[in-house]
C-alpha cells in the first residue's frame, strides 16, 4: 500500500487572517505598554518595524534552513522522486502566501527603518558610509536569494522524477545556496546594525 499525502480542506486565507489578527493584537498590546511607559510613538513604530522585519526574516530564511538541513535529507530517502515532488509542490503552495506576506512586510518595514536610520544619506549615496555599503551588498544578495528561490521552484521542482535524478540534485543545490545566502544576509544585517552604532 503506497503512502498518500493528505491535503487539508482549510483555506490558506483563514491562516492569514488569524495571523493578521494576532499581529494586530500584539501591536495594540505594545502600544498600550508604550503608552503606560511613556515611550514615544516614533520609537514604538521603529520597534514594531524591527519586530515585523525579524518575523519576516524567520519565515523566509527559516524555511530554507529547515528544508535544506533537515526536511529534504529525511524525506528524500523515504519517498519516490514523484511523491517527493508532489509533497514539495504542496509545501511550496502552502508557503507562497507567507512568502508574499513576508515580502510585503520587508518592503514596508525596511523602507520605514531605512528612512529613520541616521546613517541613511539618501538615494544614490550607496557607498558614503559603512552602513550604506553593507545595505547595498545585503540587498543585492537578497535579490539573488529571491531570484534563485523562484527559479528553483518554477524550473527545478517540476522536473523531479525517476527519469531526471539531476533535477533533484539541482533543486537541493539551489536550496543549499539559498541557505548560505540567507546566513550571509543575516551576518550583513548584524554588521550593519553594529556599524550604525559606531
């Protein structure tokens, strides 16, 4: 008897709605704490932006770290390439809205954090201080990270089957490269935060 993948009838938007409501409640709690502690609204917004930016980072980079180091090595030994592809396609479909939300959060919070950083000197001044240089390098790597993620999902993943074992190797390599890129992006973020304090 072959193993079957069970699909959920629950709609992904319900998860998104629950997540959104949770984030709003946490933001309201943070606003209440800030009000009671006399924290300025601008400081609260920066704190919330940092927090949301970190959550989006966990979603994006955490997926690649977990999948490349734990999930894929375990399941690829126990499933046929076709079953593996079907499972990975379901996982990708389930993650897609979370990745989309994470990208939106990155765009909004990243812009807010950049504009409120004293090291930001304006458009075109990419290498005028260490912080700006690190941000440029980081965002070039982020762009490469995103392009490789989409490419591996759209090109390599659909090709995984018994007749094309090289497709699984390419998919695995892309996952590993994205994992390394994610770790480098985190390192550049830490270095930029340190440079901002100097």
